[in-house]
C-alpha cells in the first residue's frame, strides 16, 4: 500500500516537472522569436 502511494507521488512529481519544463520552453521560444524578428 505504501509503495503504491510513493509511486503515485513520483508520477505526479514527474508530470509536474514535465509541465514546468514545457512552459519554460514556451517562454524561451517566445523570447527567442521576439529577439529574432
């Protein structure tokens, strides 16, 4: 039971990290496009 809970927490944290990375990537892309034009 405890192991399953830990796994869920890890999965949630992993998804959160991916979402954060994607949002940062989008911000960087916007800045890059602004800088290029």
